[in-house]
DNA sequence: CGAAGCATTGAAGTGCGTCAACAATCGTGG
DNA sequence: CCACGATTGTTGACGCACTTCAATGCTTCG
């Protein structure tokens, strides 16, 4: 199951079989976790990071009044809180949105890896920087785009990221989030997220039923989203 | 002038004199740049990163229709595009908001540093991860907070970050941004940014004149901002 | 089968945007 | 040193995207 992570790494760079073995060796344990569990609470000291092998994870930030912002959705292959390796605690919760298969990666193994394999160290540094770029794009969405454009952008991004790890179908992907959770990703209320979804349906851009998102008109969706993959840094590099 | 960067590093960890020398050796050149210049255009291949020694820099993301979001403001001591070391191009522009003193750091020097000093490598990885945490907090602001709370939050954050590098006065700091630029940081229009500023003034929380921000009631400002420094990771670590 | 969560719809309210005018300040050249 | 245009800040009137509140049906699952 770690192959989904290796696929993501190989999308960006070529790795030797020795490097592959070291990456495989990161995993101390895999675990199946039900939906709607907080895996890591913000502020808690951590000595382990989580790699997502299957399912949907979210980084959530809560406000005192109960409002919540999802600052990142994770797809399989993502090292969900690799930044916790240097930060030692998180400024957000990490929560499951569906049943998930996760891998636990002790920080001392990451430490050993980055000391022995500087090239992989730079790849993983790169990976956290791409995460940050995705968050910047979210800030752009939240600050400047309309609700419909924001939602279209989210769907375009997820489609692209899932394609990288071969978890998308040609015309869509399984998408188990509730409308409340979608709203929390987009800085909208549930009611308006619902109306915005319907606007996208009415325009024959997407369909969403039975926890599956179907993209009916990808070009149209990307146009309304002003979607451009630049910020995902999909090109290959040597590191 | 690089001492402002060393101050920021020393805030988080203790460095040996050898390490200090290596950090000083990063700088190939320092340069004075006028206000309102784009130092790095998004998408351009880069082999040098920029450290801010004095003045104000911003990371800007533009949309086709001319709308713009500032995703980060930089204060002296910040390694403004350290993430460019791994990304090799930026997904945003890097622009001066005032006259600035900057230092140019060639990527091959960063490479040499991280290979020889793994502990400093982890510090700089940490630094880019704190940057990302600041962007997450911005996403929370843009997605969930009201205009007045967002603006208060920005001022609280800048005060705190400037204090770390000793560039704040006890009751405020020099703040040369125009209201248009403030609006671009907060995802607001200029008109509403102006009215929001006046609301903060009316509540006797701040004053802003002659390019200087005075904080009249810090507790009050932090309360309206729901400000908590956790996400800035100010505590010391060993790395 | 019943309860709880989820999706949907309508009606009314509001925070922020848009448009437009004008005042204040700044920078520059004469 | 003043004149002048350009930029920045301020204000008012109006509009709209999104929120709020509330009700209703639809799933899902114990």
C-alpha cells in the first residue's frame, strides 16, 4: 500500500532501489481508522508523522465560536503532517473524513533518512513546500474568488492530484465528503455550498451523487476556476 | 545587517560561531531596491534566494482580472523565498512595498550549507514550515473571520514578528503600506479596508498615520483578532 | 422503525462590493 | 518655492453575494 506514496515520489524524481527501500523502511506500522476521528490534536507534542495510504484526511483549524476552516485535504500518497517532523507540534488538527488506511512514521526514522540521504531530504523538503504552495492557492481562492469559482477550483485540484497517484477515474473520483465538509474547505456556509453545488450541476459541469464526483466538462470547470497546475509543481526535477 | 537574520535564528535555537560564520557566508551580495519593484516574477527559473534585511516585501498572487492576493508579508530577517531553493521557481511574485535592503543568497551556497550542517538544514526546513503555518492562519482569517477581525489579526501578527527581530517599538511600528496593499493582504476592497481601519480607530485600538501603526490597546486588539501566537512557533528547539 | 444526520428550499438580513465624487497628500518640474 | 498632476484616503448611495433562520424531506444506520 505504500506504493501509492512511491508513485507520488516517482512523479517528481527518479529513485534508486536503495532509496526505495529506505522510504519503505520509514513505516513502522499501518493502521485502519474509522471516519471522523481526530488523529492528531493541534498543540500536542508529536514524535510520529502520518502518511495517508487510502481515504480522505483534512487539516482543520477551529475558532472559539465553532467555525472551522479546512486548510488542506489529503489524498492517498500524501505525507499528511511531514511538517510535524520539524515543528514538533501542529497548529491544526488532523482528522479523517472517511475510513482511512494510514502509515505511522516515527520521526527518528525520518531523521535517519535525511541524514543519510540528502537528496531524499531535499525531496521531502520540496514536498512540504508544495504543500505550502497549495495553501497559498487556497488563500488566493478564499480572498479573491467567488463561491462557484472556489468550488470549481477545489474539484480541479483534487482531480489533478488524484491522477498523479492513479486514484482518479477518467471522468471523476470517489468523493465522500458531506456538504458541511465541502463548505468548511471553501469558507462558505452549508446552505451556500449547497446552492453553489447546484449551480455547478445546472451548468452541466459536474455531478455529485452517491459519494462520487463526476466531472462532465473539465475544460468548462477549469475555465470557471481559472485553474492552472503551475502551483502544484508537477514537473520532474533532480533534487 | 545580516544580524537581523541571525537574531531570528537565535530566537529559535542556539548556534555555534562556526554555524554563524556559515550563515554569514550565505550572502553573496547585498543590494538596495526601491519600492514597488517585482524582484522575482512567478514562474521564472531561479538559482538565488532573497533575504530581507530592511523594508517590506510581499508575496503576491495575481488573477487574470487584475485582482491580487498578498499571501505573505515579510519583515526584516525573513528568508523571503527560501522555498525557491527546493521549488526552483515561485508560484507568486516577490515585490517590494517600500525601499528595501536585501541580500542575495545563491542556491549552491544553501546546498553546501545543508549538506555540511544538517542541523541548520533542519532549522531552515523548519523556517519554511513556519511560513506555511502563517499561510494556514491567513486561510483561516480569509475563510472565517470578519474584516475587522482579519485586520486586527494582521496587525497583531506583524507586531509579534517584528518584536522577535527587535524592529518594533513598544507601542507599534513603522508601516508604510497603502490602504490598497492592506486590502490586498486581507481579501478586501480598498473602500472596505478604509472603513475597517476607521472602525479600529473609532474603537481606540490603533492609530495609523504618517506610515506608522500605533497600537493603543493591544489586549483589545488581540481579543477582537482572536490572536494566539501558537502558529508562529516562537519557542526554542534543539533541531 | 425511529432517530439523527444530511440535503434542499424559501425568505429575509447584512457585510462587503461597486460606483462615483471629492479631499488630502505626495512627488516632480518649472 | 509654488504649481500641478497623480496617487492615496475618505465618504455616500446603492447593489449583491453570501449568511441566517427555519422548515421539510431524504438517507443512513443502529
